[in-house]
C-alpha cells in the first residue's frame, strides 16, 4: 500500500472518530453526530473499501470511547456497509469535471438510509421494536439528514479546490480533470 493511501486512511479514520466521539448531541438511546458526513466524504474520495474501513474503525472506536460498547459491533458493520455502498455508488463521480449534484445527493441518501436501517435492526436486537421505532429511527433520520447535507457541502466545496483534485482524482486513474475533452456540454 502506498504511503499516500495509508496516510489518507489514517486521517479519515481519525477524523471520523473525533467527529463521532466528541461533536455529539446525546438524545434518547444514543447520540447524534457528524461522523457519517465524513464516512460519506471518505468513500467518495478514497473509494468503497477505504470508505468502509475508515467508517468501521472511526465509528466503532467512538462507540467504545463514549460508553456505547454494546453498539460497537453493530457500528463496525453498519458504518462499513454505509461507506462501501457510498463508495460503490459515487467514487467515479469525483472524476467528472461537472459534478452531478443529483447523483451525489442520491448516493448519499441511499447510503445514509442504510445506516438508519442498520441501527433500527441493532436497536430491535438490543431493546425492542417499539424502542427502535420511537427513539432510534427519528434520531437516526436527523443524523442522516444532517450528514447528507454536510457531506454534500464538503464534497462540492472540496471538488472546487485544484489541489484536492490533484491528490485524490489523479489517484483514481481517471483522465486529467483539466482535459478540455472531458467537459460535458
């Protein structure tokens, strides 16, 4: 594995951990955080496997640090699936000179909804269907909506920075983004 890839994995995993563990709003049976926004971002820039790894590590470690150890195994799987799905749906999107925002939104929403479904299943196993519906789903939907909005804003903003394109898009082995033949009419 190349140094750039290892460093990118470490930075995104740490960022997901910090944002998930320390920028939280405790609610009901859990907490709302911004970690999913960075899982989605990591998946778009690094790809499906790296996004899955960063999401799983950062999210599960945050659960352990915050005293939600019962959720850590679920989070490991849920965040990995969320990151992998987002990466599959959107990784190639970053190589397009004109970023299709509708495609980003759709990919982010689908990925975030898998997180909601995953925690619904986890809360049903840990508590009950009633608790999962009344306390878990609403919190997770709010977290998903905030994360999709934040990930969209960050992705669109970062896509406009030439250095970010040079670092990440060129690493995807996609045609040079500055090639005039690449631009959509």
